[in-house]
C-alpha cells in the first residue's frame, strides 16, 4: 500500500467519492506525497522521457523560431520569456543557448518559470543559474505589462481532468470511490452541464468526454496577455482538436499502468483538448494544430541535425540519428505530438505553423 492510497481511502470513507480532477491533482502535487513534489521523474531511469531530454535540437530550433517572432513583432526592448512546467530546465536552456547571438534578444528577455514541484525548481535553478529566472506558482502571476513569449511542452497533459459519460440528455460524472481497500470508479447521477452543452451535438449516449478547467483558465491568462502586449505562445503536447473517449493514463518506468493503482508513484496524464485551449485564448488568435514532426522540419531541424552530425562518429552518431527520427517521424513523436500557436491579431504567424 502506498501512503497516498491510505489518504484516499480515509477521505473517501469520510466524505464519499471524489472527482478524477481531485484524485489527479492530489496524486501529482500533494505537498508531501505527490508524484512531482519530491522527484525528478524524467529520463531513462525515471518514468518517462520528453522531447527536450531526447535532443538539444528540439529547444534550439524552437528558440530560433521564437527569436524570429520577436523580430517580426518589432524587437520589443523588454519581454517575458516564459515556460510552463519546465521539468529539468533543458528546453529553456536550449532556447537561451541558441538565441545568444540574436542581437538584443537576451538583453530584452526576462526568464519566468511556472513550476509547482520544489524538486524540479531546484533542478531548473541549477540548469539556468546564469539567467536569474523568476518562479511562479500560477500563470496568473506572470507579468502582464510586457510581451509574452511562452512555451509549454508536456505541461497541459499533467493538468487535472474530469470525465463525464453522456446520458440521454445530461452527463454522469466518473468518480473515484473505494471498495475492499482498493480504489475503483463510480458514476454520479446524470445531470445537465452547461460546460458540455456544445458536446450534446457530437456525442451519443454512453460516450465519454473529458474537461480540464485549469487548462481553460491558464489559456485565458496567456491569450489575454498576448492579445494585449504581443508575443507568442507555443503549446506542445499529445492530444487532439476535441477530446473524445477515456485518455486518462498512468506511466511508470516507461510502461502503462492502471491510473488508480499506486497513487503518487506513477505519472498521470490525459490527452490535451486543443480546441478548448484555442478558444479560451481568445481574443488572441490561434494557428492550425500542426504535427510536431512537420513543425520541427519547417523550423530546420534536419539542417541542424546534419550540422551536429559532422562532429560525431560511432554510437554517439547513431544515437543522434535516432533522436532526430524519434522527434520527427510519424511512427514516433512526429504526429502523436502536436503544436498550437497563440499570437496577436495583426502579427505574422509564428514560424513552423500555418493559419
Ligand atoms: N516540460 C518538461 C517537463 C514535463 S513534465 C519537459 O518537456 O521535459 C510536467 C512538468 O509540469 C513538471 O515540471 C511538473 O512539475 C510541472 N507541473 C505539473 N503540474 C503543474 C501545475 N499544476 N502547475 C505548475 N507546474 C506543474
């Protein structure tokens, strides 16, 4: 038994079933026992690997794309360079290294990080020591008086979701309850729900949809800043234009697991509903949802890969070629992962994306 399992069993026995969002956020961010609170879950010895940990090229080409957007928008002399959920700080470190020679970019950039995990804040602090980042608990705390250039890779998938099953003309929430000392799912009595009124048209009885209120709130914070002050937001994650079906999943030591088992010891995620993020970011504009492979190709990742390959031989060269394939190939991360750009009315579309 994990300690968080005890915590849930006693809470459910005292108060009744809890929402998946409540379960997910407690598992990930409980102040003592949360999955992200005390550990670095990334890398071969952790539970999962992300694009910036696979290769420096990911952050490098994204950095140059962001610098292009900064120039397209008139090289503002002060701006926020922000990341949501920066993990080990690798993506931000690669963005900043690649843009070092862009005249004026570093002098204008203030680095801001939104991170909930004390353990990962420490890793970010070590990695980004020269850049004096400022940390925040919430997107709402990001400065709102200067342009915002923001990246979020595999961040939105970690935000807590709720699940609803379509009844005849209402929705029955999927809850977490307990039976015989284990956690299991239960269904609440169906009820109408305003937030899902638009899904009555594209679902039938029995279908399952997911909602993510925090994603909505954060996209609204980002969109209002970009619409008002300029900048660009790049949201990179797995998911689709519209959520459909059960995508709640657990990953432990690179294997899928039952999300209700071993709470606090597995990474919990759900697919991102990009439509919900795009519409919440209004009045900022949003780009077409684009596969990660196509996006990185358009940003020149293959030329960068060839340049780096010149200095390599043997196993390092083989690993480098495999990393390029892993980031871009349709059978690997190339189409599963998608990119949504947020940008202000009147500005050019961010590099690598289309209308
Ligand atoms: N972007 C990194 C790490 C992805 S893991 C990479 O690509 O490697 C998810 C990150 O989001 C972790 O840093 C985690 O601690 C952070 N995180 C998860 N939920 C959060 C929340 N609600 N608020 C702030 N940070 C959160």
